[in-house]
């Protein structure tokens, strides 16, 4: 079976697990409408005012343990300057 995980690649934080890429993308569309300094887009680090979130959707095969990564797609960057979509808008 395939599992899709939203990861903030910059902070190495998993942000949710989904059954399809489309479901993960829908969550990122919602996050793209949220301000950079509001949860869940506010960075966890002490320099959050100058930091960013780099959201990717990671595809895993969960039939093996540990899960095997089979794909990684950059989708969305969020920072004080705004939102940048990486080819999926």
C-alpha cells in the first residue's frame, strides 16, 4: 500500500499522513491560504520570523518495515514574503 506524508523538509517535521497525493495536496491548499506566522505555518524554531516552511509530499511503500520512500514532490514554500507553489498550483 502507498502512504503519502506531508513533510516540512526544512525542519524535518512530518505534518500528516494521507491515503492519496490528492488528499495531501488538498491539505497544502488549505495551508497555502493561512498566514506564514499562524499555526500550522509558523516555524517551530526560535528564528521563525526569518525562517520558512518547505512542504513536500513524500510517498512511501508501507508494506515493508521500515517504510520505503518511493517519491518526494516539492509542493509549497511559506515564509514572510508569501507563498510559492512549486508547479502544482
